[in-house]
C-alpha cells in the first residue's frame, strides 16, 4: 500500500473508532438492539465454544499428564491445567472461535447490506444506521466475550476433570479444590480484561470491514475474509501485549 | 449544448405556473476521481410536480438525487431542499431534513432480515419513537393499503416479487409522510404491466400525499406516464427541459433515440 492511501485509511479507521465511542454514549440508546445482538453473539458461538473448550481441556490434560508423571508430579495436573486454561487457553480459544464465527458473520452481513443499499436506505430515512448496526454490534461483542470466556473456562476445566477422573478416579471436590487454590483474582481479572479487548477488536474490525466494503458481491467476500483474518491477527497481538502488561503485576 | 446558465434563462417557473419551488439545484458538480459525473446541473422542483430526469445509464441521474439527500456530497454548487442548504447542514439537521424526503431505491433496498411489517415499523420506531402496537399496526396497514399490498405484512422480502418489493419500498418511505419523493429507476427490471402499475402508484402517491417528486428513469413509457416536466440529462449537463410531448418532437441526436422505440 502506498503512503497516501495508508494515511487516508488510518484517518478513516480513527474516525470510525471515534464515531463508535461518540455514538455509544449519545442518546437515544440502542439497548434493544444491543440485547438482540448479545443474544445473537451468544447463540451463534455457544455450541462451537462449548465443543472446542471441552476438547481443549481434554487434550491439554492428556498431553500434560505423561510429562508430569515422569517427574512424579501428577498431583500438579489440576493447577497446571487451571492456570493454562484461565490465563491463556480459555480467552485465546474463545477469541479465535468468535473471530471466525462472529467476524465473518458481522463482516458479511454489513457488507451485503451496504451492497444492496440497505444502509443507504436507513441513512436517507434519518434512521442513524451507524448507531443501530455498528455501535450495537461492537457493544454486544465487547460485553459477551468475557461471559463466553468464563463459560469456556468452566467447560475446559470440566473436560480436564472428566479426563483426570477417568484415568485416576480423582473426585470432583478434590479436583476443583486444587484448581481453586491455585487461581488468583489477578488470573481471573486479567482474563476478563483480555476477553473484553478481544470482543471489542472482533466487533470493531468486522464492523469496519463490512460497513466500508466495496460495492459488489466480491466486496462481501472480501469484507468477511478481512474481518476474520485481521480479527485473528489482533487477538494474538492483544494477547501478547496484555501478557507483558499483566506480568508487571505478578 | 445548454449550460446551466442557459437553463436558468429558460425559467421552469414559466412551465409550472406560480407553484412554489420546493427544491432547487444550482451549478452542481460532482466528480469521482478524474471522471466528471455532474458537470453543471441546475434545476427547480415545484410543489406537487412530477419532474422526470431522463437520461442514459451512467449520465449521473442517481448521483444527482443522492446529492440532494446528502448521501453523496457534491463538489460545488448549491443544493437547496425545503429551504435548507443541504451542503451546509450538520448530520443531525440532515437527519431532520431527510424525514421529509422519501427515497425509493432502484433495488428497493428492503431490510432482508426483517418482515415487511418490521421494514415499515423501523422508520417509525427510529424516527418518531412510536412503539405502541396498535398505532404501529394502523400506520403499517394504511401504508400497505396505499400500495395495494395489505396482505403481505408477515412476509419476508425474499418471498416478494420485484414489483412487490418496489411497492413495499415506496410504502416504507410514505409511512413518514414525506413532502418530496425521489424515485430512482422505479420501473427498472419490471415487466411492462407491473411497470405501468408502479407508474400509476407514483401518480396516486402524488394525489394522496400531495408530494413533489423527482423520477429518475431511462424508461420512456415511465416518463410519458408520470411526468409533468422532463429534464434530459446528457453527459452530466441539462440538455433539454420540456414536457413529454414537446420533447418527443426533438431532433437532438442524443435524445431522439429515446423516442424512436
């Protein structure tokens, strides 16, 4: 990309960002649409998050057990799994699943509305489409990702427990007592903050890609693709930055 | 070729009597990159008038009406609609003005995730803050009756034919009781019978809602049926302005082909 278009694009992204914050706190509120979008976000990703989080818990436990056994440290398994899941695996898996599922959905939906002039139709009837379509979606993903991460953490730990129980016959109480004793408030808090940033990034990037898509059907595909790829990229970047930041408090 | 100044000399007021002007454009220009789409457009729309803008595809007809509602920003010129200078309005003022202008899109632009009822309720909820079920129901049914589709309220846009979509699109704009209607290619892609029905609808909307309309078209039968006055647009300029019967006699090589079919 040449320098001038890059600068123009950066200015456009900044304006989009500014507009979201301005309109999010500008009456009239879009709470009805936000609730609807929150339900859609949860509904769309619920099954995938459940499935992948459960598998992640099972696989991580299965893979870690032999290494720990060789040091005679098998009893550390619940603490290892819980820290890995809550600090990193849970938010990362949920973020990536949602980037794929919600990113493509939001990007394609807004882009096709743009192509078929539905956004223009809202604009010319004075219906404030930006606040209705973009602000509500960004708010919904930002609010829902932390909830999904908490849910994914629980499911992953459940998967881990079932695996441990199956192999060692470890009891539910013992397993989760060990988990609880090794998790700190900082772990939980940092995981939720990270998830909030993931949610905002997914909503923002996907909405930007869709709302500013080029006309034509190829624009719809391009918007969906951009939404997924850039959202995933930003999830890794945010994860890295947050890790550095949180380590300052450990 | 007429320039905008020539157009102004042949004042349209003479043709439209003393009807007040509800929208006027002066020396409007718009380019996309190096391509000049509107080169110097001036026109007046009078109260209760149906003004047809006739021209070939790509002559800037749709761009012209999009400039009038601020969807596209004109590069230069004056655009005055219902006493407001469109180019200098703030976003909130523009939204206020847009409530008085109905815009019927070429592709209907119905919200495809909503039923017909929800499509019609949407502008009422968003702009007039009407949420009472009974009130919404009455307004929706009345608007649907006006376009002859009162039994479609629970259908999805994908279940409707092209002509029905156009009618619902018009009903959605009428529900806000606009003073000006802008129709972008209202008969494009429709069979002649459905196109005639849409033309009749345009005339009945004017009668019932007392609207002034700009109808963008390249369909000569649409122009014949709906126009009080026609402005022919060629290469981004007002080429000719007259009634349909006068224009039919033209020997202009750019316009004569329209009437030879």
